[in-house]
C-alpha cells in the first residue's frame, strides 16, 4: 500500500456529532462542552480539551468504581473544551447506546468507556458475595437522556431472563432487574473456580449482556 493511500484510507470519518465509532475498537467523541471518559482511555485529541479527575460518591478520583475482586478503582475523567477526542480501552470492542429520558442501564465499572456529561450516574452494590469480597459487587447505573459507550471483550451476547451468569463475564443489564449473587456448591466441588459465584436474574423481561471473556482471568482472544 502506498503511503498516500494508507493515510487516506485510515483518516477519521466525517464527523456527525456526538459519539461515533471510527472502527469497532476506537471511539471518536465530538466534544463541545464536557464529556465523561474512563481515565487512561484517551489516545489522541484535536482542538482545545482539558482533562480533570472527577470525584465520585465513594470519594476521590480513584473511587469511581470499586472492583469487588481486586479492590482496584476505575477512575473517571471529565474532558472539557472543543475538539475531537479519541478513546479506546485495551482493544476491547465498543458499543454505543442512546438512552432516552429516564432510561437506565447498569454497567460493570470496568466496561464503562464514556458517557455524556448530562447522563446521571450512580454507584450501587449488587447483592453480597459471602467470603469472596467485602461489600458485594458494585456497578454503575447510567440514566439518560444521552449517549453511553461501553466495551466488551469480543462480541456481546444479550440474553433474556431468567438466566444465571458468571459475574466476571457479565457486562451490563437493564436497570429494572435486581440480580442476586449466590454460590453454586456443585461447581465448587473438586476445583477452585470463580464460576462457583453466580448472578441470578429472575423474571421474564429485561436483558442481560455477557461477553466471551472473564475479567481478571487468563488472557483470551478478542
């Protein structure tokens, strides 16, 4: 491929405002004001944009989401100004969702890439993982209107309850669901596995998003 062809074929697409995927793993945000992004996700920007750590309900810029297994934080940054902001997260695939007024989704904190500054967010604890992690499992509840970008390792699968899932592979679910967390003693027998912990989604409405990957597990193909 000639250099001129390479630069032309890989140039950014003509922007249409808001969140736009340049490809499945790279998001272009047309910033005109403020937008919230996962800290460390910025790979480039044009124009005049400043970045500020955002405090959270748990306190401190590193307290945005407390990971129930590693106890590490998922800090968030506020990008403010005018220009194009390019964000990505370790080559994970990006899904852009448009939330209507009052529409909500619950997302694993590690899988939140970006959201409009007018989208409300709240950290909630889901159930209790007895003996595995103090405080249970924490998720981010995002409420529209506005755009939200989440990430998945590989292509997501959307299931309808009732369904039981591995917490490490569970990305998001409709906010009207209230999953419980329990241990499956049958899976525990004879092996050490996080699969003994399960999220139990009951009912017949709503949705649950899973990915073909367990966060914190061995590296797998994307």
